[in-house]
């Protein structure tokens, strides 16, 4: 057994990290929205960008969470060492 995290541990850590990240991101996005008030075009652009900006980091985190365990690779015969 390696020193890495298994999928259950990664899902637990990732879920907590995702909730914290999204909470902080939403709060900061709302604070930053105060700056662009007044100009409707600037508001539209800001909210479109801010609305999608969280997707890339969250996707990377979810991808890490769902990475298969190292043991699963060796059991299924995908390891080339044998």
C-alpha cells in the first residue's frame, strides 16, 4: 500500500475544499461586484466572467477527487511492471 490517499479520502478532502472554495469565491465575487455598479454593460461582462470563473478550479479539484486508486490499477492489470 502506497503513501497516497485513496479515493474515499480524496473525496472527503475534496468535498470540504470545494465547499470552502465556493463559499469564499462567492463572497469575494459579491464584494468585487460593488466596483462595477452603475455601468450595465460592465456589470453584464463581470457577472458572466465571475459566473464561469469558478468552473476551471472546481473541475480540477473534482478530477483529482475521482482519480483511481493506485491499487485499482495494479489489480486490473494496467500496471506494466508484471
